[in-house]
C-alpha cells in the first residue's frame, strides 16, 4: 500500500474533515449518513483510499457506513 497507513484515527479525521466536524465528535460505531456523509463524499473517500492502494469499493463503504466497519475493511491498526 502506498501513502499513510490506515488507522482508526486517520479514518475518523478524514471523515471529520469532509463533514466540518472535530474528529473527536465523530462516533466510531454510528451510521455516518446520519452525520451528513452523503454518497458524493463517500465516493470521494473511496477514490482517495483506492489511489493509496486500498482495496475497497464504494459499495463496501456504503453498506456499513461507520468508522469501525471501515477500519476493519481497511485493515486499520
């Protein structure tokens, strides 16, 4: 994988940045759609992460839109 390693903190920070929130405010286990994460932003995340070598698809992220689920998909430490 190229780029930075995936961590829960990194995923949380990237989501927070997209939503204009503080990373500490982003819950690990809640549906991020309820926080305003729409499909366009989700697609942007998937593209960014794939560009870094992650084998993750938009649909995988959309099926379980929570930081902890994505951390599992991305093999986050």
